[in-house]
């Protein structure tokens, strides 16, 4: 069955187009200026894997708790609202919170696929083009793996959240090549790496752990790529230019924080999003998780 028929929105609302801006940069200097990026490129080539054959897709998942995560990571766990939910409602929240997060991974990976292709096009350094080309393949593989996991095993997909959509669009509509890095490599993938670490630490389902482990290995390289590529460039910027980047990161962080509010999920569960968010604001578990998430955003 097509992914589109598993969405909670009508099919006609599941396509997204916008006018992006980009410059195409050719480099006639084929001597790489960064040995660190060349080493990362070599690692990217060596660590390619096939989602079709490397993952054991014969493994099954529990329909109520596919990832077999500890309840301590479920939104609302330990709050008065959680205690008021019936066992059936708690099972629904357990399932939908996992599906919602994996759906955002899926859409985020497609965003990363497009951003990586954009970086190949407009980044000046040849070694950065080399590595970004390996990342394009990585991201295509991640989309393939998450699509299959969600459609065949979880059998449900949420649309992209509005805050994530806004941040991806902002990263792709600025002509300056480093804004694509900031939006995807630093912000989105930096936070995704922490989310993948959480799955590694808490999931007991073998299939989900397999997918997560291989994706996480790639994502660690992607985050390193963003930092290496920007490390030498940003000291060359003026104070005004650096301030523009700082403001972009601050605004992007707000978008990513809003992504975790997930009003679409609460509405589907029949829970008033305002009530859920009020409980989450005081949840010690959620506060700790968000602090850990945003600690990944570094210059």
C-alpha cells in the first residue's frame, strides 16, 4: 500500500513545493584544502550499507509498543494527566508518540537529502562537494529505511510538522551556502543524533535497534561534516555576518522546540493540545530530554 494512504491528512495535502534559491559553484582547484574533510569522505565511502540487505526486515514489532521503549520516555509519563488516562489511552499514546517521532525522522531525512544535494551544488570547496555527495546517498538510504519501517511495520505515517517544515524551507531559500549547513547539519541533524541515542539506550525491539544503529552511524559523520566545513569559514566573517547566523540558529532552535509540541498527535488522541503542553512544561523527564537535545547545538 502506498505511503500516502497511511497519512492522517488527505492525499492532496501531502505534497509540498516552494521556490528555493541557490547558486551553482564550480571549483577549478582540485587540490583539497582540508585533510580532515578528505578523511571524512573516505570514511563515508567505506561505511556505505544497503538498507535492503543489511536490515533483517523479517523481524516484527508489537502493534501497541513497536519500539518497546521504557514508559519513562513517553510524553506525559509521570504527570497527573498520564495517571488519568486509561490503559488503552496510554497504549495509544505510547504507539502514536513513537510513530510521530519516526515520521518526523522520515520527513527530516528527505529534507536532508535535498539539502545535501544543494550543498554539492553551491559549496565552494571541492572536498566538501566530495563528502556531500556521499551524504546524498546516505540520506536516500535513510528515507528508504524509515519509509519501510513505518509503512510495513508501524503501518501509519504522520505528515511533516509545521515547525520542521518552516526550518527546512528557511535553510533552502537563503542563497548563502552556509545557511543550508546551519539548518540541516547543525540544527536538525545535531538534534536528531540525540534522539537516535535515546532510541539506542531505551528501545528493546531488534528491528528498530538495527535501523537506528546504522542511521546513527551515518548521522554522526554528517554532524561532523557541518562543523568541519564551517570551522574555517566563520572566522572570516564580519561581526554583522556572524550575528545573522546566530539569529538564524536562535530562530531555528525555537522552531525545533515547537516541533516537540506535536499538536497533530494530541488532536488525534482526543487530548486538548493546550492541556498536554501545560503538563509537558513541568515534566522533569521532558525538561531533561530537551536540555540534552539542545546541548548539541554548538558553534
